[in-house]
């Protein structure tokens, strides 16, 4: 038993970890070689595909919504059994495949033809995050629920939007800002929910929110790059000012919250620098959003999402540079101004750190 494993019971005694979290940590403390886990995962998904086809073949003659729902319930039942009884990588991946297939079957059986396909799919996905399972499974279920909710919002008619009091608000921009605000809030409040008994579910929602952020921002960037095609062929077009103002407000709020414990002079300098960057990146709103996500991930000490946020920001920076809607002079000025502000801020911060206390 290593030092990390021996410290787990003391964390449980002080109420820092729950019994379920302790069990998961002790289970995953026995590391499986990466190549073996990959082979087990591939074998599990192949076996799951064959078993799912066998399930559906039983009802091939009378394939109806009821038979599809029965198959979905059986697969979800097997999923819960595997998560509660098995901790091997093969059975965990098998349960993950069964869960996704069972959710799809049950959603089609209950929601096809009654106009509630997306809400029912979201509810089933949320329900599958409640039993005992792994973090990847809960993250995927949370991601599926967010995707269903997104599709439901896009499928609403104008009368439905009037009932929800959101008619006239661009749906794409609203969802993008909501997902970004949710992810930033979850990572910035990690020290609050990390000791809660629902910590694993909060973390799964944070992972799903980050994936949805990058997906929606990518879709938004593609729509803006092909705005003429979008206006002619697609129903949803972009409204850049709304998303730009929201992205700037999110970036400024994140910087303000992170600098709340600094002296007033330092907060003022950081606030002015954040304001200049937000104004300079007004025509590239995904850059302040990526900056907010990277700052929140860095504050939460999550290296993976921090690095991925920076990589995505670099990709969006390239998209901004090759955007034909702005002149080269404007784009060069924006990049030079942002880089100069960051360089000056780096010099000022290093000067403050060298000052004696």
C-alpha cells in the first residue's frame, strides 16, 4: 500500500471523502497497464455490439416501440448490475456501451412520435448518472443530457418560445453563453463541491460542460466563417454582438473573481488589462471564452482542461486571423494590442513579485 492509499482512511475520518468516493479511489489505485486497458476496452465494445445485435434480433419479427423499450430496459438493467458488481476494465467498458445503447433504445421507444423525444432522452441520461458508476460514464451521460437539451431548444416553435419568455433571444448564442458560464462557475467553485457527496456528479457535469463549450463554439465559428451560406441554407444564423458582449462580461467576471483577494492597486491594473483585452477581442468572442475556461481550469488545478483550452484558443486564433470579414489591418492591430497588454502585464506582475513584503 502506497502513501496515497494509506491516507485515504484518514480523509474519510475527517469527512473530506465520502464512502463511495473512497471505494472508487481504492478500486482505481490498482493501476492497469495502458495497453491492456486499451485492448480490454476494444474487446468490450466489440462484445457489446455483438450482444446488442443479438438482443435486437430476438424481436426482429415484431420490432415495435414496445420491443425496443424492452431491449433498452434490459440493457440498462445489465448496465447497473455490471457497475455494482464488476470493477474490471472490460466490464466497465461493456457497461458503458450497454448504457449508451439502452438509453438510445428507451428514448426512441418512449419519445418517438409524441413531441417529447429530446426531454425524455435528457431525463433518461440524467437518471443514469444517479446510480453507482464511473466518472467517464457519468460524464458521457451528462454530455448526452446537454446535447438533448440543446436539440430541444432548437426544436421549439415560436409559440413555445413565447411561453418560455425567451422569444427574440438568439438560441445559439444563449446556449453558448450558458454552457460557458456553467463550466466556469463549476471549476471556480471546485473547492466548495469537491468535499460534497455529489462531487463526482459535479465533476462529470463540469467535464460535459467543457466538451459542449468547445462543440458549440466550433459550430458558432463555422457559421460565422460561412455566414453567407448559413443565411441562405440554415435556419440559425449568428448574432455576433450578443455573444461578444456575453463573452466579454464572462471574461471580466472571471478575472474579477480570481483577483478578489489581491490589493486594490493590483486589482485595478488587472481589471484595466482584462477590459482592454475584452474590447480588443470583441470581434473574436471565443477567445475571451477560452481564456475564461483556461483560467477557471487552472484555478481548479485541472491540467488536462487547461492545456486543451489553450490549444483550442490557438485554433480559434488562427480562425480569427483568416477571417475574411475583417481587414488585415484590424486583425493585426487587435493581435498587437492584446499581445502588448499581456507583455506589459507580465512585466508589472514580475516587478510586484520582487518587491519586499
